[in-house]
């Protein structure tokens, strides 16, 4: 696996885990906002028990991406995509954008009761 796909996959898995962590609150609010209702929407709260697992997965994968982008020295040969400064810069920008989205998703359960 090349380094670029390793960064991308760790960020993607981190975002998916963040979606899982906020599914209990964000999913039900989204469905109510779209006009869906009924008793079955309350069953989405069943995912709340798995929230700590998803939070730990998210922190782990985002931490892995941070480690690969900033801590671990790059092992690229000249001419590889990972050796180009523009690509490294773009990967870091994408990382920080994803981190802001993940942080907003983590904070959402704190503010969700204000929106109901």
C-alpha cells in the first residue's frame, strides 16, 4: 500500500467512525427535519450504546493519519507523488478540514437537545 492511499484510508475510516459516533443524535434529527416521523425514529437511540467505541475508533484513525502526516518521516523516492511538496500540503489541508468536521460531529450530541 502506498503512503498516499494509507493517509486517505485512515481519514475515510475516521470520518465513517465519527458518523457512527453521532448516528444516535444526528440521524434522528436529520430524519425529523426531513419530515419523517414515527415511533421507529426513536429506535435510532439504540446506537447510543456504541458511541464510545466509535469515538475511540475515530480518535485512533485520525491520530494515525496525524502520525503519518507529521511525525513519521516520509520514505519516498524522488519523483514519487509523496515527495512533491504540493501534494503533501494538500494532504495536510484535507486532514485539517476533516478534523474540523469530525470535531463538529463530536460536539453535535452536546447541542442536539437545543435543536429538538
